[in-house]
């Protein structure tokens, strides 16, 4: 079990780097403006609904994340849900001051 957790952690670090690099400017801008935030399930969420550009960004990033999470789960012999939860915790921990994160109860809060 410990080995599986370490393997998931290593893969998560790789995903976090990929996620940050692929959309850094748009994602950073959206986070900085408080438009999006990290959810406990490893996916990005729109803090307030209504903007098509924000919804498109969230959808695009989440599609890419899910693909990566599925690949990690398959390689590591674990479930998609385990990878999502693990990465979600890491993304929330790494969120910067003033960025939004979702609580386990589904509320958006600023760090």
C-alpha cells in the first residue's frame, strides 16, 4: 500500500507539472481573478457560473486531467477515484494565497 501511495504521488507530481505548463497563462489569470478554483476531486471548478470562456477553460483542463488520471490509475493498478482524490488534495495544498479552493462540503473559500 505504501508503495502504491508513493507511485501515485510521483505520478501526481508529473501531472501537476503538466497541468501548470499547458495552460499556465490562462489558468493563472483565471485563478488570479477568482474565476476558477481547485476541487477536492482533482478537477478545476468555476467559482461563479455564467462566463462561457471560463466554462470552456474548465472543461478543457478537466478533460486533459481526466485523461492523465486514467493513465496513472491504469499504470499504477489503482482506481481513477484514488488518483483524483490524491491529486485533488495536492492541488488544494499547492493553491496560492487568495486562490479559491472547494471544501469537502462543496463551498468555495479563499486560501
